[in-house]
C-alpha cells in the first residue's frame, strides 16, 4: 500500500533523486537578481529535468497556474535587515502547507550559534506535525554561528547533518565539504538522503557542474542550487546540464556541452 508520504516524495524527487531550486530568498534578501519573477523561472525550467522548487507561501498563492514540478513550502525565515539574521522563525504550519497544496515542507536550521536551541525546537515540533500529515520535511542544516570557524569542516558538517536526521527530517540539505571521501562518510553516517546546497554564485559554470559530479559520486541524492540556477543567464540550460549529471551519470565535461 502506498502512503501519502511516498506519494508526495515521488512528486519532489525522481527515481529517488532531487534537482531543486530553492527560491525562498525574497524574505531574507528581497527581489535579488533572478528572483524578480520566480514563477516565470519555474515555468521555464519545469520541463528540463527540474524535480522541485522551494518557495515561500506567498509565492505559491500568486503563481498564475500550477507547475508540473513538486513544491516545498518554506516555513522559516529571517531578514538581512535584522539584528539577528541567523535566527530563523516559523512562518507557517504543516496544516497550512496541506491547504496550499504543497508536496513538502522546508525549514532552515542554523547550528552553532546562540539561536540554535530555539531552531532545534522548531525542527522537532515541525517534524512531528509533518509525520502526522504524511508530509515530507526537508531540513536545511547549516553550520552557522559564533562557534563555527569553518562551516565546511567535515566533522562539523557530519554532526549538523546527523542532527537533522535525528530530529525527524526526511531529507537533509547541507554544505559540501569540498572533498569526495569526507562527504561520502557523511552520507554513509546520515540515515536519510542528503542533498547539497549551492552557496554563493560559482565563478564558472564548470565549477558548479564539477561539484555536482563529485557530490553524486560521494552518494548524495541530488542538489538544491539557488543563485547558480536562477541567477544564471540561461537557467533552463543549467538545469538540463545538472539533470544530465544527476539522472544520467554524465560527467561535468559532457554536461558543459548543454550550456555551451
């Protein structure tokens, strides 16, 4: 018998893998380059290999028409204008996600700062609600705060990823360590699928494609790249290139041909 959780996971993943564009930046940073019209970017990329997007609830309500890709509604936010930009606060409930027609819920949790306890409580409580509603939960688990000197340190990334799984998340989004072997160990020691954040805009297209090849080699289940897709001059071509690596095991060099 198929569960509601499996049905929804099937909408945000393809064959157990994810190619997702997080587009929740409008609250934290405003209408940055590439996010002037999130819906237009989604429609442009939806037939090119994209499996899902992460957007805030207000964007779901203003989309002109439904999209063919899965939607994770993002329910934790802060702003760059705040005195505590690392302190993410809940902006919705799982019941609201169901009413919106979302296929999953996304939370952002920063570990290593004074705001950590509050966000861990949010993660645990939201995980409980998600399980009651058979709603997938993606936790963005980031080493970020006063106690974090190197957010890409393998031991720290591994600890942070494991926290998300232990608290009940179904998918963990975290940072890449920059090394296949160390990241493979993190994947092995995390009992739920891991996908990787893109971070700041990469210097070259090949850099982001090579990182994708490496993280897939390490056993990750996909990527959630924001600026490296929506701020690209041709977002749909970048999605096609990434899809060829994630779903067809092509190399970064082969994938570059789809952009060139």
